[in-house]
């Protein structure tokens, strides 16, 4: 079959399966796996060579590791160090040890296979668990943060686990590059990432287009991944390190936005390829063993996470709920098993058994969480938690960081109110960052970029861009997608105010109006009026001008009507001032 035909089958299977599984609250990952099983050689056999497809689809995992690296800001990791090391590290170590012992003595394997399997299935599915915690409104609560620290530790452990598997295979194969080449590769990546990546991205943002920025993002990931692979390390490690190096970059949100569609599609292809490679005949021939092993895996991980969270003074219900949400095997178990099988550390049959067990454990997770919630509700307790704001996540987004936006930002900073600012002038960003402001590169007219910047969790959006068309585009998109957010928009003139008034919940601020009134007051004083009189005259003008604007908005006037109405308003204002003079005299 042609590449185009195969692509159509992949896309069709994903489009059909994923919405069905999400509707059933079983998750997108399980939908991809099911789609792969149906179109693969075990059932319909519509697509051949699943191993080749899996090799290509591993790029999705590489991109996922890059985005995970982008999210791991050093300050955030340091702040959560105790939870990550104690809670996350404890879960990973204990789960891996218990599972390895069971595999060693029940399945009678060698220690290397037992350790690799233990480490692989001790990892939970970040995508699965985050989705469940978000749906249950528990992610930003204290127990949710404990669960997040477990997932964070597992993400950090992926690279060492892959390196361990690769190291063990090197002992057997003996064909890895010299150790100093690997060390040199890491040093080169660190130096390039520290000193060259940001200038390179600034250059691209200044002279390139949005398509070139996308190409640059993919180039960074591919170059570091392939460089690490050539040096005898994993492709994932290269992408992961590159992500960490750019975690504090001004281009962080832009890179994440550009990579996300490719990551999503390739990661979906990866899970479809995994589904195609699943040995369903093995499930049919050993159903009791596979299903029992999956249930045992869920019980072990739930019990261990429950005990660790209880030890950290979480309630029984919190501990059980988080334990169930993190009880499944994860997507990286497929990666570890694929590498271990290719390295001949684990027999093909056993690797297939493990991937089936992980898939079944994923299928069990959502129903168990739903059943626990139903049981919990039956005891007259709240089904979900009240959302708690995460103080680390800014609740104010500033779109545009020129002179207008910076004034608000300085006042917010002085009051210790966190914010995230976006601007598409890379040189402006570098200048402003010298003063300690948190600002990222990106075009705020792109709704996907605003989502990446966290507008879904924000309460207020300040639109401070220096372009009327961009302002209206941002307000239109955000007010439609996030109707509950408060929008404060910079208006360049009266026409802009009238256009912005069409959107509910938008407060428009005329950028020069207040300053112009102050200038007029100073002018009148210099001309000879006393300070009180000058202030009163400016106040009369301000009130009159605002009333005219309100009437223009209420009557939805077009430009000719506005011009005519403006002339009438000038006559009214002259009359007001004349009456004021008569009352004084």
C-alpha cells in the first residue's frame, strides 16, 4: 500500500477510535492502541510492517521528552524538590523493587530482565493521570500536587532508565562509541544550548516567518536527538536536555506551541504502532495470566502510592484516589520494552506480555476511578475538589509589552502579582528582561500560543498590543473561547472603543485620553486659568466626551454618523462652557 493510503488509514482509525474512547472516559491513548490493534496484522491487516512504522513513530516520544524538558524550570524543580525526591522517588523505587522481585521469583527470570521490567512498569502514564486529575478538579489541590510530583519524578527518571537499558545492552553487544565521545556530545549540547540557541532563535524571529520558526523548533529537536544517538546515547536524552536548556528561554511558549501538533500526531502514530504490534494471539491464549497480572500491577501501585501519601499526612480518600489515578503502566513502558527487546535483554514473548499487561492496566484505570467516585458519593461526600489556585501559575496575561503594557506590569510586580507577558519583538524582549520582567516571545493573536501561555487558568487578559486589528482579533478569539475571563483592552481611538464594546466583559482603555487631559489641564494653567478652574474644565470635557461615546455605542453609529455626531457634540460642549462662564459671572 502507498504511503498516502497508509496515512489515510491511520488518520481514519484515529478519528473514529479516539473520540469514542474519550466519550467513554477511557482516554485518547487507549483509543490509539485500540485503533492500532484493529488495523494491524492481528485483526484487519490493513497496514503492513508495523515495526518500521513504530521506529518512525518514536519521534513522537522524542518530541514529548523535549516538551517535558521545556516544562522543567530549575526554580520549579528546586521548589518541589522534597516532594519529587521523597514522594516521587519513593514511589518509583519501591514499586520497581516490588515488581522486580515478583517477576524474578514468580516468572523465574534473570535479575537483569526483572529490574528492567520493574523499572518500566513502575512508570505511570503522565497523559492519562493528568487528564484524570484535571477532570476530577484535583490537580491543583495539595494531594493533586503530590500526584504531580510522582509523575514529575517518573518523567525525570525516563532518561536514566533508557540509558541503563542501553548500558546493559552495550555490555552484551560491545559496539558503543568510546565513553569520551558521549561526554563530549553532552558538553557540546550544553554549550550550544547555553550560548547559541537563544541568539539563533532571535535571529530567526527577526528575519524569518512563522513557518521558519516551526522549522527551527523541529531542527533543534532533531539535531540534538540525532547528535546524541550518534554519540552512543539515546535520542530522547538529546531532546530532553535541549528542552531543559530552553526552559527559561523567552521562546519557551513559542517552541512548545510549534512542536505540539507534531508531537500529538507522531505520539498518536506511536501508540497506533504499539497497538499494531500487540500480540492479540497471546492475549487469547493467556487471558487469565495477562488480566490477572494487570490487576496485580494496579493493586501494587495503588497500595504503594496510597501508603506514601498517607505517610505525608493526606486523607484516606485523597490517597486512594491519587493511587488509582497513577496505578496504570505508562507510555514509556512501551519505549523501554521496545529498546530492551531490540537489545536482546528481554525475550520477545515476555516483552509482548508486558506491553499487553500495561495496555490492560490502562483500560482498568478510568473505570476504577469512576467506581471509586460513585462509592465516594454514596457516602454523602463531595465528588470532586474545589479548585485551588496555584500561586506559581500567573493569573494575569499581558499581550504586548511595549510602553503601555510595561506600566501595568511594573505595578503588578510591585504588588507581587505574578503575570506572563507575550511580545513578538525579540529585541524588545531581551531589553526588557534585563529589568527582571517575565516575558516570552510569541504572537498573541494566535489562540494556541495563548493556551500554551496559560490563558485557560488566567483570570485577566490585558491586551496592550500596538495595533487595532491585532487587538480586535485577540479580543474576538479569547472572548469566544474563554467567556469567563476579564479582558482589558488598549483602544487607540474612539472607533476602537466602539468596536470593542461589541464584546461582553471587555473594558476598553483609550491609550492617550488620560494623558491628553493632563496635558490640557497644564496648558490651561499656563494660559492663565487657576488650577481649580483648569481641572474643572477638563472634568466637564471628560464627562461630556464619555457621554457622547456611550450614545454612539448605544446607537451603533457608522463613520458618517460619527462625524456628524461629533460636530453636534462640539456645539454642545461650547454651550456647556458658555453656561459655565455665565454662572460664574
